C-alpha cells in the first residue's frame, strides 16, 4: 500500500567540465540525439514532472532513449538528488530520505546481482542487513524462489546463470523485501525477443502476487501498452501524456505520442486544411473534403478553432483504399503477416502503411507498382495543429 | 609437412628453454650458494668458497643463530611489524581508494594529486625529517616506529582506486537500496570485488616489510627490538664476520617468505600482471 506523488519534479545534471572525462565521452552521443534543455546550471534531464500514482497501480514510463525515464525513476529511488519539486510516498516527503529508508526495491537493466554471492545470498542480503531472524529469511527466500521458479538455482553464483535466470533472481531479490514501491528500469531490455515476451507475461502474473505499486521504465511501447495501468509518455525531459493504454492509443495528446504509440506507426498527412463549413468543420485530405462528425465539429467549435493548416493522422488499420489508375499512393511491398497484410505505399516520398485483413481483400491487387486510391473515415482522423503539434480533438466520444 | 613444422617448433622451444635455463641458474645461484655456505664452517667458506657441496657439513651456524641470539624474539618482531602493516595497509588502501573512486567531494582531485606527488618523492629525501618526527614523539627504538609511518600506502590507494572504478555503479546502488550503509557496502560489496588487487597488495606489502633492512637499522637500537633482517649484521663485528651464522640466518629468514610465496603464487603472478597493466 503506497501512493507515490511527484510534484513538479525537476532534475538538472550540473556541468562537469574538469572531471569525469571518460564518463562524459560516453554520455555525449545520447546528449546530441535528444534535445534536452541545457542551461547555465547544466543539463535539464527532467522538468515539470507531476504525477499522482495510486496505491497498487502499475505505472509505465515510456519514451525514446535519453528522455529522462531512468533519471525520474532514480529520483524516486533516492539514487539521484531531486533538483526541484517534491516527492511523496504515502504522504511523507521523501526528497531527503536515504534510499534504504524509502522502503522501495529496484530491478536494474543489467541485473546488478552481487557476483560473489550465491543466488540465495543475493536474495537474502537486504533481509540480513535488516537483521531479520535467520529462519524468517530462509522462509521468505524459499517462498520467493518457489514463485519465480528458481529454487534449483539457489546455490549457484550469478556467473552460472543465463540472462533470463539472472532476471528472475533480480526480481526475486526485490520481491523478498515486500517493498512499498517496486521500481524496474528496462528489466527486459537485455533479453532476446522470445524471452522478453515470456518474462512480460510473468511480470503480469507476478503482479497479482505482489500487489504493490509498480513504476516500470521501458523504451518499448509494446511493453508499456501490455503492462501499464497508466502510461506516462516522455520526450526530452517533459511528460507528453499520461493515460491508460486505451486513452493514449485512441486519443494521443500530440503528434509525438501518436507516432510513438502503436505499431505500425500512425500515418501522418501534413499540410491539410481544416475549414469551417455550414456550421460544421471539414478537413481536406489528399484533395478531398471530408465533413467531420457533429461531435468533432462541436469540440472544435468549443475550442474556437479557426480555419488553419493541420496534420491529419490515420492509424494503418483505419486506412481504406482500392486499386485505381489515378490513385494517390504507389504500392511498394505487401507484407503477408498471416491474418492481415501490411501494405507499404509511398506518396511524395512519404511512407504510408495500411493494414488490410487478408480474408477480406483480394491479395492479387496488391502488386508492387500499382496505384491505390485512399479513402478515409472522418471519425478515425486524428487532427493535430501544424504549429503546436497538439491534438485538436483530444477526447471525442465515439 | 607436419614434421617440418614440428622440427622447427622443437628447435625454437629448445632455444627458449636454454635461455630460460641459463637465466634461472644465474638467478638461483646466489641462493644455492647461500644455502651451501650456511652448512659450512666460516673457515671453509673463506678458504674454499666455490664448492657447492660442503666438505665437512655442519649445522654449527644454525645452532649459533638459534641459541646464541634472540632469534625468536626477532622473528616475533618481524611477524608483528609485517602482520600489522599488511593488515592496516590493506584496510586503509581499500577504503581510501574506494572513497576517491566513488565519492564526489570538494578538492578530491587536488587531494589525490597530492597523494600521487608524495609517491614521486624518493624516501631518502624525507628520511631525516621522518626520523626527527619519530624521535620527537618518542618512538625511537620501538617497533612502532616501523608501523605507524607505514599506515598509508599511496601505491595501495592508487591500485584500489583503479579497481573500485571498475565496479559497476548499479552494484553499489543496489546495495544502497537493499539497505546497506556506506561502510557495509564497502565491506560486503567493494572488498570482494577488488579481491585480486588486495591479494597482490598483501604480497607486496608483506615482502616489503619482511625484507626491510634500512628502516629497522635507522630506528631500532636495542637488540631485543630488532627485526630479522638486522640479524645479518648482528654476527658481524668491525673486524670479522661469522659467515656461517650469517648465512644460516639468511636461510632462515627466507623460509617464511618462501612459504608465503608458494601459498600465494597464483595471486602474486596475477598481481605482477595487473600492476604492469595499470
Ligand atoms: N550522471 C549524469 N550526468 C550528466 N548527465 C546525465 C547523467 N545521467 C543521465 N544524464 C543525461 O540525462 C538525460 C536523461 O537520461 P536518462 O534518464 O538516463 O534517459 P533514459 O533512461 O530515458 O534513456 C540523458 O540525456 C543523459 O545524457
Ligand atoms: Mg534509461
């Protein structure tokens, strides 16, 4: 039982000019990749981070590498000082509390098992430090080992374990402590694809047994969508959107979220017109006018949106089309995925992807080089302001 | 085809073997000579030093060392000085090295540079000032004069720092979250991680203090406080040297060093390799 509240958290990594040359060299490439704000004080890795995490909630922080996910998690853990803002766990301010007194557990990407200790001792370490009676330690370690299916490994050293086994031990080590908050930093990134899928389901199962608050960091949107009760999408140190997997998928707050969540990626059509017409709104897409629904128009009118240039996003599953001589896009590849076909097309150098059910469509029409005429359902359109990149229809009820 | 390669390979090996054999003989010869002379009378050593096998073998030298001098007292002194120095240096080097490697504090780089700088200054330069200080605090003619000034070993600190820097950050953070305090992390996590460095350092330190001749000579005056290496001068007077006893004492001193070396041979070689590397 633990609520975690982050209030306007900010993290600045001070410039380290003279020392840590080695470290800096290693850190430079990711710094260049992302567009973090750099001030006189240093690199602003996270800012304006506010989030109320409910008791027993599973929160996933997701975003591209270097966006500040780990930094945020490490501030919750107490491994990184909080530059500004407040952190509360169960109503208690934790900014200046040592990690060991926060009653949290953390699983690291590289497992961080103590190499010189057996699996048993690794799992027992935190309990030993807390001077737990021996028989209680033994009971807890064996119970956790049983749940994680690592009982036969208890006497081994970490060196003698496979990646997946190490991961289980790392989770087990956190598990025995029965922490208030369970932190995980990309726990599955070092595993191969098959193991990752397997461990993902295990984490879901594990969760029903632990029943505590989770904060889980990943760069993988599939992990985020499948694990999270709520997802926090981050970019360049800022939160982009907080919501349930359903919400962020159906109503992405901006172009970044729309592009980040969902595979294959949403298609974007830039430079479209949005105009007021007979009391409603209409969007012009690929030369055709589409009248928006009453609900959509109502929302736009409420926000007082004038005629403007917009970017329209359409998910691949919502794309419709048929082969036509004067079509909009040229087919490049048709990937047969089984129950569906991924149709890769291009138009003016931009890639467009459509997902077509293989049962319904006539596959022979998808030859490379053929032209497709595209049609759209206005209800499936995501309309973003071209300048701010914000979603102009953040929450249309269907 | 195979045979030809085998042949030239054999010749190469033979050549290497011969070179190593000659070098080994050159290195081992003085020790053999010492052992052989320790079983001769002083007379025979002086008149006929080249015989490896003593003409009239005798253990008189050993008897003299063991009965006519406070040999066991010296042995105890040597063990005491070497033991305490080794343990303390292992402790100070590892903890200071860990602090320099893993804690950020003001003036860290400056302090470390100062430490390194002291390593550049030859010991002879500070010998007189050190003596004055030791005498001033009343440690002259005490084995503690050989112990207290050695508590901090810059080379050891440097070695441990290098090793501590290689410890993955997450290991220490993990222990922090597991509830361990700084000292506990040092003791439970850092020490096992830098074991190879500590093994090498232990052997170097042991040999350094076990074989130290100069410092005991400077600081110790009474016979009872002497350490083993000084025994070598004990049997020499201005006019004559009891070579038989001196050689016997040398041989006896070597035994503990040889035992330590044999036990820790693997670590020792590792240690040599790693100090060459870093
Ligand atoms: N110790 C540090 N010193 C300076 N900059 C850092 C440090 N740790 C991380 N950063 C920078 O902060 C940004 C966010 O890093 P991080 O939180 O690790 O990103 P993520 O986990 O989302 O990939 C990165 O640009 C990184 O270069
Ligand atoms: Mg990270």
